[in-house]
C-alpha cells in the first residue's frame, strides 16, 4: 500500500477516535461485561469500522453556546412531558378518531447537523415524527397524530421553527444566525427564502408530487388528513 493510504488511514482514525470509543462502549454493553478482553476486542472492532466504513464528515462551523443549549434541553423536556400527557389523554378518549396529516416545513438552515438535531428532537416528542427530510432543500415532512388538536399546519410549522431557532441558538455561529434571520439583535423572522417557501412560491419536490421521471403523480396533498 502507498504511503498516502497510511497517511489517510492515520488521519481518519485520529479524527474519528470518538466514534471508535463509542463503538467500544456499545460492544461492552452488548456483552454486559467491562473485562479488559471485552474492551480490547471492542476497541479493535471500533478501529476497523472507522477504518473501512468511516462516518461522513459533517461540515460544522458553528459555536457551542451553554445558555442556548440549556434552553434547548429545558424546552425539550417540557415539550416531552406535555406531549406525553396529551397523547395519553387522546388515547383514552372513547370514540375519538385522530385525523393525522403530513405538514411540509421549510427550515431556515439546511445544515446537516442542525437538520438532524431538529429532526431527532421532533421525532422524540410523542405525536410527531419526521417521515422525510430533504437535505439539499432543507425541507422536513412532519407527520402529526391529529392536525386539529395540533392547531393546524401553521401552528405545526411555528413549533418546528421555534425548535429550529433553539437548536441554532445553541450550536450555530453568528453568521449562520444572521443568515437565518436570528442575528445578535434577536430577530426571529425567517429570511426571504424561507418566507417564499412557506408561501408556496418555491415548491420543493416531495414524494407526493413526483417528477416526470418518477412516474404519474398521485394528486394527493401531503397535508391532507389521513
């Protein structure tokens, strides 16, 4: 093997050592043992995985903010508790039929990290789940358990945008905040592109509006009640 290969291998292991460490912990948990032999085998497997199946690199240029992170966690715990009570109450209602729907939500920032964090936190809250995320366009398709009790599509979009704002204020740089309309002045208005997308001026491709190469259109609106 060429010297360049070993250089790339060493750089890959050096930059993804945390992934190898996490895989070692998972291996120990699977075996239910923290013996030296188990940890050694887990570490070797972790190095092999990051060597031959490396994780994709995330271009993170943000800034970790302690205050924003604590606010994000606090709101998430509150939303989790409130949604759990609401879904439990709905499940106990006799004769009640939920009218689920899929809501299209264009995001202010299409960065991989921010889109992933917002999607995970949304799906962890009972009553909502991300069924598709368009990485290139920054559009999320959110399924809600009952559209009426959620306040309608606009209310769902506002909730997701509020969550995205908390994620950005916890991890984004000043430039990314300004680009999203959340600059130091505390502006909370989406930029022109997000406004246009929300108004439907720049429709994005979705599984419910297939292109010519994808076959015939279904003619169904993704926000139509299920």
